[in-house]
């Protein structure tokens, strides 16, 4: 039985005031169940990135409601939203955002350091997360010593080391070639299928969106279509070795 995890109800977002006001979202209704894998698509300016920022608690609605596991996020303070992000959400970005002079393990440990976890627990959790993305043995390599695919795997390990409920991925394959892109998508698929992590992914690549169980299209600040993917792509290029 599906359990609703996220709901946007009549959400609008307006930036600026008066004649210069820009309405990025114009009444978005969206429901996401726990364990879903949703690809969010749309042209530039469609509102998909604004919606992703909203879902990631990085922004608040101008009007409307955002419920996360029954909690009205729009009523939370900035500090309360930060706590929700820290406890329940993981983020993966197109640009990897790794610290250049620190090792893969140290990069992965950062969220746990912010949580105040003791060093021994941080080390063990980071090592486990790196192993789960196919990077066992690469813990002490810096980003400069890793390929683009490996760097994105480190970024994913950093996002999942806190065991988040939801993983938000913003163009996670945008800086990768085709083979590495499919490997990263296989990894996201496995995190969803095997670990039950709800995945929300913004992408402009139709073939990458085919890995999702559901594809949502934004146009002009509203949800233009929301459809189940009858045959999600999976296991075309098995993730066996670090790229």
C-alpha cells in the first residue's frame, strides 16, 4: 500500500514585487509516495528548478501548502527547515561540489561532521557509503585523482551517508558522458529499489528520465503532465566497477 510522503497543494512562488514580479510557480499540485522515483522535466523557465528548491526546503511557497510526512513545511522557521533537510534529505548536484583538497572519505564525512557525530562513527559510515556506490578502496583519493563518474559517486555517497528518506538529484548526469550517465542512473535505481530511498530527479535528458517510475513535466509554472512510466529502464549497464 502506497504511503504519501510529500504533497504540494496550490503552491505558488513569486519573486520580486510590482511590475518586476516574476511568478515562477502558478498553483502546483503534486503528490509523491514513499519509495517513488520521480523524474521532473521541463524547458528552461518552466518552474521545475523552483519546485525542486521547494521540495528540498531551500525555499518557501508564496502561497499554498507543502506537507512532508504530514508536517506543514511552509509554517516552519528557517532553522526548522534546515533541521528537516539535515535529517531527511540528501542532495546530488550536476557539479559534484566536492572539496578539492580533501579525500573522498573526508568529503563523504562532512554531513556527519555537521551533525556532531564522533570520528569513529563518521569513518565507518563514510567507508560503508563509498562501498555502496562502488568505491571501496578509493577512500583516500582526492577529486583530482578521480574520473567524473567517480566524483559523482562520491557526491552520491555523501548524500546517502546520513541515510536520508529522500534523495534530490539536480541534473546528476549533466556533466557526464553517456556511459557514465547510465552507470549513475543504475546507481540511483538501485538506491531506490534496494534501499527504499525516494528519488526526485530534475533532468532535461529523456533517456535518463526513463529510469524513473514516474515522469512529471512542468510548463509555464504548472504541472502539465504526470504519468507513470510503464517500463522503467533498468540494468542496461550493470554497476560493477568504479568508473
